[in-house]
C-alpha cells in the first residue's frame, strides 16, 4: 500500500470516527464482533471473495431489541487474469419491530429489461406506482407480500432517489448504493435516509 493510500485510509477512518458521538453510535475500525456473519443471506454479500467490513458505526439497544450499523464493505471479483475490488457504504438494521418478506430492490437497467422480456428475470410489478415500477427491479420469494410491504411514501422515495438498493429478510434490512463508497461528509444524511426507510417499513423505534 502506497503512502498516499495509507494516508487516505487513515483520514477516512478518522472522519467517520468523528461522526460517532453526534450520531450516538460507537466506532470500530475493524469488524471485531463478527458483524459480517449476520449478512450471509443478503445478495450483496453472496458475491466475490476477500470480503471485509470496516469503519463501523454501531448502535445497539437491548431494551428495544434493535441493532443499527453503518459501515464500509468491500469484496473482490475475478475478471479473467485480473481482479476488481468493489467498495460501498451500507446501512444495516436488525429490529424485532420489522417483519419483512425476503426481497431485493435495485435500480432497473437495460439488461434487466432484456431478462424480463425473455422471462429470465423476475420483476414484481407495482401497477399502483408505475414510476417506481419503471425505475426499480423488485424481486422476492412471495410477490404478494412484497407488494403489500411497500407504502406509497416508500415508492415515492425510491422514484426520486434512483441510485439506491434495498434488501430485507425477516428482521434484517440493508440499504446501500452498489459500488459507491460514500464520502464521510454525506454519511449523516445517509443515516437519516436509512432511518426514514425503516420507519416507513414499520420500525417505530427508529424515531
């Protein structure tokens, strides 16, 4: 690792650490408590190798049975003779106040449309929210439950905020922009967006 790479890495960690107190969270440079073990059922964490979580902001509330974290996640994929490492910033919550069907929501692109045309790609259609349905690919094991889960305000949020992905299963939820590691100065706003989504899905303790 070059000197400039180390300097950037240390600076990012310090900037994220400085957010811990104002957000009421604790900071950990490394995943010392096995947070990554909770992520195995999410599609984001099923891709690649050399998977790492770091720069963790975390808040646990045993009374309300909730666990919220924001962290940097990276993984590597092979591309023939070379490899590429992808980085993103992830919002995670484990809340007993959530009761989610398994689902994945992500921006729809050209190849998704080809897959749908060939009946190779699942996409749950939301006739009530056509703009949302046009912009996002939504998948899940039980489509009717996924459709019932999405209120109008959530569909409107994602119709405007076009770059985000959302995954849920039972009490777990993650929110992220694929392959985008967020600048530290935007993480507080990212945290607020995550809490807003959680509230729209019914977790009252996110107030």
